[in-house]
C-alpha cells in the first residue's frame, strides 16, 4: 500500500487525534472494512469519526465511464445481475469529496495505484491517512480512544505480545485462509486452506473453553475484533460460497458462546444487524455465478446473540 500514514499522539504529528477531523470510506460487505467499523463502534467513536458507505457490488464493464471492479457510491441502488433492483438505506454518496468512486478519492490525493477500501481520510489536509485495516484499527485503539465513549483498551501493554501472536495465526489460517479456500481455482490449494481453517476453528474452541475472550477474561481485545468479521460470515455465507462446509459455527460450543458475548457488546448492533448481513450476502453472491442472493439461512444474524441456539429454534 502507498497510503500508510498514522494518527499519532506524538508532538508535531501530521495526523493528531481530533474529533470530527477524520472520515472513513467503507463497504459493509468487505471484512477488512468490518474490522475498522467494529473498532469505531466498540470504542464509541461514532461521533468522532464520520463514515460514508459504498455499494456492496463494484462496477462492471457496463459502467463505461471508469471500467470494472471499482467501489462506487450508489445510494439509489441498481438493477443487479439477478434482475432485481437492489438498494440499501445505509449506502451514501461521498459526503466529503463528492466523488463517484473510491478510486477517485485516491486520485484526488495524488495516489494513482490504489482503489481498495477501507480508506481513512483527513478532512483537514484533504489527504488519505491509511488504507491498511489492521493499522487503522491499531491507531483508533491507541490514539483515538480518548475521544470515544467507552473505556475499552483493545491493545493493553501487558497483553500485547499475546495479541500479536494470536493476530498472526488468525490472519493466516482464518481471515486470509477463508479467502484462499473461497477464491482459489486450485483443488490442492482449496483443500489445504479448508483443512487449515477448520483446524484453526477447533483450536479456537479449545482456547475459548478456558477464557471468555481470546487473550483475556476481562474484556475483548484487538484479537477478538479481528477474528469477528470472518466468523460472522461463516454460517450464512462462507459455508456455501467459500465451500467451507465441514461444520457450522454452532457446532463449536465455545466459539458460539464467544459470538454471543461479542454480539452483546455496546455499539455492536449497527455493525452486525440483519441489514448489515444483507450487504454481505449481496457482496459475495451478487457479483459471480448467477448473481442470485440466498434468502436463508433462517435466524441469522439474530441467533448469534443466543449462546444456546440450535437450528431447531429456527423452525
């Protein structure tokens, strides 16, 4: 990435912590954006950092002005490949710069080789601070938390090495591992990622048998936040779309209990509710294959709030 600067509390920092100065461009369906939105919500930074929401499907060859595969602002919706008109009330225009595509925000800032989200944008200097989700999560937790409404410390000094260790293997085996399984055209790569992914879920289930969160009994940390977007998508999307179909999440008792604890945290509803999941379904199913978006499975995501849930409760 060529956009990797940092909000910092250091004297004379180019990007100091400030309420109302920074803006996020995100797509709800993108799990890397989900990380950043979770940090904003869990830290209570909704009034400190503004947000614009992109449409869950990127441009196609039919969008002749800029071409395919670009994140776009489309609050009025569009007719999808399945023939249905799709519109989401959460989707916005670009309220800060008036652009049509996320790529144009980069270009405005002199960055021509980037088009990804999330984007952390500085409204004061009109520059992109960062588009690296892990680093945005870290800087919000380290340098913006004083502007939030919660007292959550997502990266306590005494747990930092444990958090880093857990982050590393969760990224490789679960976060990125799910994508390796889902998007590989090689049977060998898919099968390797598949088995690694479910071995990691078993490892998680064992870890969570003896503590409430991944590295602490007291409160969630950055490690929990970074795990959540993948597991949130597992049952309703990745099980079928990514062919990660060995088990459903509810078959891991302790992981499922952890999901209910995460769902109960302050600020979680706006980044986990039913409409949020619909953005995710549209993003994953509405751009490939026959573009039809599944109605089920029944009960999601509300069932994540129930630590004792089983599919029979949805009947």
